[in-house]
């Protein structure tokens, strides 16, 4: 019999993994008659089925290329197309800085492995993107959540970390229409964050899935975009984005733009992860981006999301104004809500959390995600995330009516 020093078969890190509450909710959200405000899935109404079919067919006209192994860095044709897309966002990059990933989730995993040792500190916003927090916890136990004000992450809290001798190695940010809150960082705060990161040599990881989904207000330059004009800032920003929210998540295509010193190590790391992202989907995506169809599709998507946000906001204000405090994001897919004191008190005076409310809401036929899932620690029990990307406009009043019945 072989002796073992561990109680289970998996590593200690794997044994600590908890299932994502959002993924767990997906099965219930698909139950017949359920209206889901839970998953952050892009609206299927926005998929350019004809355009993607044409792009796949074009890729398959080169079968010996499309069905073969490819470069770890990504197909040059796709990287060229991504550089053109980024140029429209103000990012000027050559293909030798672009690394194609299997969705931006692989990008998050890759930078965590690339930059972090077990004793390194990672700063995330509180609340923050759940799947990123899960990745960082596989690498380090040192997550530091910082709160935010109306402009973005709390600079006093970041300075306090430095003063306490806890200099982070990395900071993960979603500056535009963040998941879960829908908040956007101000231009002034972006500059302050970049200055702070350069001063203290903290790598900023800018995750940008949603900036193209702005349907209100003016675009704010991204962190990587701003850093291009400041030589002292340039080495301290990694940019990542994805085609999941603007074309289709089924393609599983994302990309990263890295400082020169990190590019080759990142390529070698990806070789050990999956050799390369799928060649067929990369070539299809390249054909799609080259076709010029994305611009029209984005206009359509922005219209869809504006209408759905307005419908959900209006229904909440009309039916649940005394029960929920809400924000009004100018883009993205998410609305952040919080139970009022009256709603949280419950009928019998017992405190009602958003997690308690979910059980009642599912029984009424509506799903959402409790906000506690998005905190690294000390969650707000009264917060909840409502996604407006899935239901039709006509379903929003009924979704809110069911939520109100659960609350009352």
C-alpha cells in the first residue's frame, strides 16, 4: 500500500475550488417559464448568424490551413485584424505584441500564472468579476479587495496598502461597465491609477469585454490607450479583450497586448497550456472582422441593450422603487441593485439577504445573482446583480413583478 500525505486525490488548491454560483444558476434559469436576470450571456438576437456562416465557409476554403496546428501566438491574419479593431479604440499595436487566447478567461489564467507567486498580493475591486477572483485564488491566498467611490477604485485604500508594507504585484480592473456593478471609471481616476501603478511598480491588468457596448455618453480612453502616451506608464499595463460579447462567445476567442518584456514568457506559458487557440475559429474570426460587418452589428447590439436596460430600469422604478436602490449604467449588460432597509428588514423583522431572496424568486419564476458571489471577502448581503441582456423588452415588467412578489 502506498502511503500518502494528503487526504484526497487532488492538490490542496483544487480541493478549495467552489462551484460558481452563476454557472450553478444556469440550469435553473433555463427551466420552462423562468425569466432569467442572472447570466451575463449576450443576447442571441444579436448573433450575426449569416456573417459567421460566411466567415466559417471562407476559412474552410483553405482546409489544409484551417484544420491544421497553428502558431501559439495566434494566426497572423487574425492578429492583424485585431490590431485594426484596437486602432478604432485608440490602441496602436503591432501583431508582435498580440497574443490570441481561448477566450479572455484563458487570458486571466495566463497572466495569473505569468506574474504571481503564492505569496504575491493581487488587488481587485470590491465587488469584482467572479471568474477572475476564482483564478487568482488558485495561485495566491493574498487577495486585497478595495472599495470604490463614484469615480473608481479608492485611491486612499491603495495608498494604505503601500503604507502597510503590502505592495501588490498586480491589480485587476474592468474600467468600462464592470461586471457586476456596471460602473465605469472616470478619466481622472484612470490617470491616477496609472500614475500610482508606475510609481509603485504594480502591473495593471485591464480587462475590456464591454467598452464597445456603450449606448450612452462618450467613450473614455482605456488604461492601455492612456499609457501609450506616457513612457513611465507603458511597462505597467496589460490589455485584454474578447470577441465573446460583440461577435459570439462560442468562438472562444480573446487576445492580450503585453509589454515587450512579458510577451515571449507569455507565449511559452501558453504553449504549455494548449499549444494554440483553435485555427479554424481564428481564421473564421479573421474573415469576419475583415468583412466589415462588425460595425453594423455593434450598432444593432447597442440598440438592443439600451432598450432592455431602459425596460428593466423603468419596471424597477415603477414597481420596486421602495424595495431596491439601483444604478443606471450607460452600457454593458448589468444593473447593480441593493435591497433598501425596509426590504431587507423582512416581514417579521428578520434580516433578508439577497441569497434568501433568490430562493423565493426562483419559486416565483425569476432568477438573478446575489451580489455576495462577487466579493473577495466581507460581502454586502443586500446586493444583487441583474442582467438585462437576456430577456426580451416585453418580459421585463413581468420579471420585476415576480421579483416584487418574492420581496413582499
